[in-house]
């Protein structure tokens, strides 16, 4: 009996799977043959995760293995290891957390912002942004509202 062809979801091509597999092998320094079983696992992963997330976790796991914090088996391409959805989600969260901490270390502690209200300008120091930029926008809004209130009271 001839095996059935794999059903590729819309937007995912054979070339994408082959490239992802090659990138994974290069990033993890592991050498796996792309057979039907692994191809099917990659298809399932690509249906729920982006290529960037997959490669981020692969790099994170390789880094942990190199530092002796994880065993090399975590990089095996099977459902018990790399393709385990719960473990993958945990590893992705940890990888993103480490990436955010590294970005925060490189960012300045405070940021100077110039505000102008009613023709009067002043420079305000606010805490530096998180990598997503949300904290700066919120801090600027609060400071601007407080300053407007002060300016109204001074008239």
C-alpha cells in the first residue's frame, strides 16, 4: 500500500518546511534527515507557530545545552521533546523573557521627553520603555495629564 501524500495547510509549502528543517539543523548543530514523520511534525508546528518562534526556541535550547542547563535530548525531533506543545510553550516563554531582559539591559534607565502645552515646553525624565514600548506611552500620557492639571491651576 502506497503512503498518502501529506496535506499541507494553506500558506505552507514544501520549500518552507525544507528551509525550516535546514535552519533548525544549522541552529542546533544537529543532523536529522527530513523524513515523512518529521515533515508531518513540522507541518503541525507551522500550523500553530511562526518560523521565528520555532527558531528562537531552537536557539534558546541549544544555548541551554551548551551551558549545561539542559540535556541534548531536548533537541530531538519527536513529540516527547521539541514538538511537545506544553514544553515548547514553556521554552518559548522563557526565551522571550531572556530576550526582553537582554534588551532591557541595553536600554537607558531613563528617557528624556519634551512636552509642550500652551506654548510652554519642558523636558521630563521618564522610566525607559520595555521592549514593547507600552510603558513609555503610558508614562508620557500620565505626566502630560498631570502637567496640564498643574498649568490649569496656575492660571
